[in-house]
C-alpha cells in the first residue's frame, strides 16, 4: 500500500516519468519517508509501552552488574538479525534502547546487525549464492555486530550522546518511577505514551526528511556502472575502496542483493562485493543524518569508522575463504 501511495504521488499527482532519474528519486523519497515515519511512531509507541511496564531499570542493572560473558551482545545481535529493518529503520529501536538505559555497546550490537542480517537477506542469499555463502554471511554479520558492539562499548562513549537523548533518559526514569508508584491503568497511560512517541517523531522529522532526500538522490542519479568500474580489479585497495563507495548509498538487502549478483557475474570478487553490500545496507549518509539527533558528530565518526574497518577486514577474509 505504501508503494502504491508513493507511485500515485510521484507518477499520477506530480506527473513524473517512472523511467527517469528524477522520477525514481522522488518515488524513493515519498516511499521511504512515509515508511520510516510510520515505523518510527509505531516503534516509539511500543517502546513507550515497554518502558512503562517492563522493568527496564532492573534489566539495565542486570546487564551492567552481572558477568554475562558476552551473552548480552549475542542477544542484541540475535535480536537485530530477526528484525527486518534497514539502517535507518532500526534507529527508532536504537533510540528506545538508549532511552531505556541499555548499555551503549549492547545497543550498537543491535544497530550494526539489524540491517545486515534479516530474513529477507537470508532468503535472497539462499536463492542467489547458495547455502554455504549464506551461512558464512549470517554468522559473520552477527559476529560483526557482537565484536563491534563490544569494542564500542569498551570505549566509554556515553558522553558523546546528544543532550536530547540524555534528557529522554532522565524523563524515562522519572515517568517509569511515577507510573510504578501510581499503578495507572493502561488506558490512562496510552495518551501519554502516544504523545511522547509523537514528540520523538517531531524531534527527528527534519533529520528523516534530509536523510532520505540524500538517499533518494543517490538512488536515482548514481549509475550502477560507476561502482562496477572501480570494484572489478584484484588490487589491495579494491575492498576499502568498495566500502568507501558503498557508505554514501542507501538501500536494504532486498534492493542490493540482485546488484551484488550482477557484480559477481561481471568479475567482481565476491568478498569485495559483499563488503560493498555491507557498507550499503549497514552504513549510509542518510543514517548518519538521522543519528545526528541521537549522537554528536564525533560519536558518529567513531561508529562509522569502527564498523567500516571491520567490514574491510571481513571483505579480505571473504576473498580468501570463498
């Protein structure tokens, strides 16, 4: 229904041609803006209910005071793997985790894994590359989330969260304590939950619009052959160059796997192609724009740099073992 709505706005109401770069870019913008705003509101509302009833403070205390031997990163990565979100769509849950006080490294494990591994990616990989490559991709994607989250968590980066998120954390603790004390019925809590969810949507609205506009422009105007030209050689810099080229793009696994199949068929090494795919689906300029509401630019740079480094290392490893 959202795609039909975006098609109507782009091609019927505005009269754009679906075969032109402009038409494709505008259609992408309408579709993804609608999808992410609806998703943001729904997930923010769900997280509001969870924050109201689930003992987040107890969970936070448990995660921060018990030696779980890395299992908290595994569970966060596993949760990311079963949620069918792209890099931008997973940010609402990331905000909810941070707001609830879950350790930052654990939330990063989710944010890294969620766009890389999901049922859509698994199904398309099975049909395109077979079982062996699918298993290797899924396992390595989850390990990337776990290791990346662990490393980022050890850096103690909480001070680089934005003031907006820090205020959300304080208000979340206050509201949870108030509702726990008052035992307010759900029907009476719901208006407040929805109001808070809409407040989060309004708070990030401009970032969503700007970010998806960037993604739409890249989606509509950057030719596929541009990337293929630079990725098809076997020199040492092909993998890092592919990651650098992939980061500015914005697509989900369903949109990028067919392109990766074409790249491989044209002679691009599979490790290089998979590193490019990971950079496209796991990192993007639109994602950075959305994250600016949650993090300072320094934290965004550390996050992108750390994940990019691990993706490059995985690309080299893929080229050796596949």
